[in-house]
């Protein structure tokens, strides 16, 4: 870990990890923070909080200082890409929740390489930045609870004995901090068709984004290019709706939003006791239950089923035409033998002249 300059923490209002996590959850849930998160294209709130827990675990438990964990390590632990963690860190820095005290280095100096080799990091070629957990005084004019005062000096002294290295203790050496991990397969990537289906479904049924704790609302957000756009803030993330659509394979089976809602309404009319979706605790789960009863999990849309029937009939016709052509080709190949057999029959059994009737 890089040591900060003397007095570096005096300019930073740090906070214990427990208080910082509570404040971070409160700040991230604010409408202005949600608009900033969408504008920066940061991952969902649950992913941001998972990364915050990793940084809080790496900080000093009483002061919130000494956060020296790399982005790659955080990405490996939460199961996301390195670029996702970098965007989350940029988002938290913009909110004032994390302050960088000492900037890291992608290439160590000779002195740093020698120190890392002494600590057992033989393959280490980079070092993470040292950060501190902070709580801003206000966000968009909304005051936040002030953190507990902490001493200006860190309780960790340079004279304290260092932890035994993995090489000295005989334990297996951990991976290098600059090792590249392939985490692309764990990232959810929705196809444009699934995204369009989810957007149209949410536009017709906004209550799908409601949860038992909060309800979404439309907020006017200014985009980086100067334009404005209405976006949903709060409630369930629309990615959960995309997950349901992809799991049920509605787009692959050729269904449209209008067809699905029509069949759902027809199925609701056949129920003995119909419950209003507004009274459901989870409207999205209620809609999925209705879709499975009305459509099933394998039924295709009428358009796709008709197209599949046409393709199957066309394939069967092609097979029949190919078999007929093959039969004609076989007959043409056996034509000389057939002619020889017919000529021999005419020679052996000549036709007798019929007597004329007088």
C-alpha cells in the first residue's frame, strides 16, 4: 500500500465503514444520484452496493482510511468487468463518497519493485491507489448526517510489524494484482429486441417497476449532448424485466407486447377469482404467472407458427421433388436394359394377326 504524505488525511473528512455504507445507500437512492448513475452508464444499484461493501471491507474499520484494493480485485470478487468497477468508482467520486489520497501506478519504480519483492510480490508490477471513505455534507442541498470525528493520524504506525508474506509463511502465492481476468461471459447483455420489448411493456404497464418499498417516477434528465429525456427513477430496474423476457423467450418465439397482453386479458377473463395487478405485492411475478398460463413456455406466435409451417411444407416439397428427380434419373439410366427386355419379349412372343370379321 502506498503511504500518503504527512497531513494528507487532515484535508479529508473520513468516516467508519459502517457509517459510510449507510450513508452511501442513502445517497445512491436519491433522485439526483440516480440521474447521474444513468448518465454515466453505471451498473445497477445492487452492483454498486456490492462494490461499496468490498471497499468498506478493505478500509480501516475505525477510520475508513487505507482503501488500497485494486479495481481488478473488486471486479473479480463481485463478478463484473474491470471497466464496470472503474465507472462505479468514478460515480462514487463524483458523489463525494470516496477521495483518492495517493494515486497508484501501473508501473512500479525500482525502489517499489524491490520493496514488493521483499514482501513476496515477485510478479507484482503495479500498485493500487490509496483512498479514503468520506461522507459529503450535502447532495443537491440535502444535508447528510455528519460522521463521527476520527483522529487526524492513522492508528497504523510504520514501526508496527508487517504481516508475514505468503512466500515466507509457505502459503500459496496469490495472483498478481495486474493479472487480466476474462469476465465478459458474466456480464448481462440484452439484445435490442429484448430491450425494445421491455421498454414497450413498461410503457404500457408502469406498475411492473413497483416494489414493496418504492415506486418509480419519471424524471427529466439532461443528456451529455444537451438533449433532455424522461427516465424512470427508483423502483425495480428495467433489467429485471429484460431478464424475465429473455427467460421466457418471448422475442425468440415471435410474440409482441400487444399479443401477450391480449392473451393475458383473455385468460384473466376465464379465472374464477381475478385479482387486480395493482393489489399484487410483485406485479412482475403476477404477470409472469399469467403469461405462462395463457401462452405456455413452448407455444409460438401465430405469425412465427405460420412461417414455420410454410418452411416445413416447402422443405417437404423439396424432398418429394428430389425423390421424383432421382427416380427419373434411375429410370433413364436403366432405359437400355428396359428396351432390350421389351424387344426380346416381342421377338419371343410375336403378335398374331387377328382374323377380320366378314
